[in-house]
């Protein structure tokens, strides 16, 4: 079967959240099918790195874009009904290459990851089309509006409303639409487009992220995530101001490691606080995870699955998460990880794990087991196979037979 796969960020190397999900889909689909990947790279360096995807697909097309131009395209849409994000992820070169592919070849399926690039193929007739929203981005912008000062809050609110309208319109132009979690799927269902919907979870590489036998630092707490990302910044500012002092009042040697690339100057200043270290970019987050007694994920703004939580749990490192961050993980609070709502609850859960090696060991084992059983990529991809079959079945001729599992359509 020939598949055209379009996504908003070139999915290689799969080192960040927005690339991990599409890469694993492409890798899985390419094992049985002819997959052509078309996507964007934001720099020459990213385009060079993207070429590493060659072993995982039949062909790939990279359209290199430049931020100043994309920002102008985004700003030009502010006074229009079109969401600005549609401008940011638009490339004439990519649009032309997609048109050429479709004019020259017959594809059995068009698969789009992320609504911001659905614009390239939404109007294409005669080919089964799937749109994987992943996260419902409109809801993230509406959450930003609650935390940003005016007039930024108004801008995010407007973009969120425009994007929600566009998500609904785009969903109606595909044969089947998916999301990452049940909560995101419920938002998608609330649009009531009449189009079939489903969801399949993100997975984690349980081999790459695995426990080690080396001892851990009983006073070390870590947070892992890109520190140029506003939800990560916001939660660390609040955690350092309100939760960490409660922990250090009871456990003075407790220290927080903020591990992630591109910290802003304000995030770097957190390193001046007692017990806080900001690492900046590191070649490998696993040593920091494995040396920590636990990882915190106290996000106030969180949509979809927080891969950082899956990676910590797979590594055998207990997690204390906020309720909104925990909502994207298929695990049970109290059984596989700790979930808290207030600074006091966060501090209490952290202190319990720091002070009780047996409790830490219990959460480490149960968290890892849950990742193996509910967030393994092979399990998620089996679910995707069934969803794709459902999409193709909706377009199947009355007398046709679908040989999806064999990798061909007859």
C-alpha cells in the first residue's frame, strides 16, 4: 500500500515530543507499506539531520523554511478568520511537491499528523484521508490565555477560538480523525462533525529508557523538558517559588535539577536559588533521570501525553505529576505514580518518596510495568493498525477486499 504521510515538523531525529509520535508511526507503517514523508525543517541544520530518516521510509521530501518568513505569514493572518498557525506551517514549496506527488502517483492513503498541515490535502478527493490531531492545539492556546498577561492573553484567546473553528472544519473533510488521549478525543468528539474518530496513545522506548542498578541520590529531584517551552517554564517558576521551599523546610539537602535545552534567561536565574541547578542542554537525559530519587511534572498547562512522564516511569524513576499532566498517561494515581493538585500536596508526595525507599521502589517497579503494558509502541501501533483498517474500510468498494495486514490493497 502506498501512503503519503505529512507532518508539521520533520520527524527525525525523534528527540522531542512533536517528532517522537510521527516518527514511530512512519517506522511502523514502513515495515509493511511504501511510505512517502513530506514535512518542514526550520533550518539547514534541521534539514541535514532530517535525512537520517532514509532507512525508515521509501522517500522523503523536506521543505526548508525560515522563521522570519513564517512569522510574517503568521502575522498576516491575525486580522483574518484563518488561524495564525496555519500561516506559520505553510510552505509554497511543500504545497507544490504535495501537488506533484498526487498528480503523478496513486496513493492508497493520505495520513496527516497535526491539524496545522491538514491544509495541504484537505480538499483532495478520491483518496482515503486520516488526520491525527495528536493534541487539540486550540485548547492549549485557550489555556495560555489564562496565564499570559494582557494583551498577549487576548491574542492567545483569539487564536484558540479561530483554531477550534478550523479544527472542526478540517475534521469534516477527512474520513477519520484521531487524537493522543481519551481527553483529547472527547474534545474532538465535541465538534460533532459526523466523521469517525478514535484515539491511540503515545508510547515510550522501554529499552532505551530502562532502569539501571546504580544507586540514586536520595535528595535529588529532577524536571526534564525543553526550557524554551512556556508550559515548562511556567511550572518551574511556580514550583521553585511555592513547592520547593516546603520540601527543603523538611529536607534541607533536597535539590532540584532542571534538565532541558534552551533555558531562557529567567529560567537560568532559577539556578541562583538554594538547591536549584539548571543544566541547559545535555547530550543524554537518562543519567540525570536515573540518578534522581524522583521526577516532578507539576505542569499547569498540559495537553495530550507528556512524554517526559512516560520516559521517567519507563526508567524506573517515580513521578509526581499535576492532575492535568497525569491526564495524558494511562496509569492509576497512587498505584503507578503520584498525582497532586496543590503545592502542599506536591511537597507531601515528594517528601513521602524521598523519605521512604520502599515506597520509591514500589512506584519504580509498578510504573515501569505500566509502561510495558500500556505505553509500549508496539501496543499503540497495533491499535493504529485497526484504526487505519477502519478508515480504509469506509472507502472500500462493495465487492472489494482489504488485505491491510498483508500490506496490500486489492
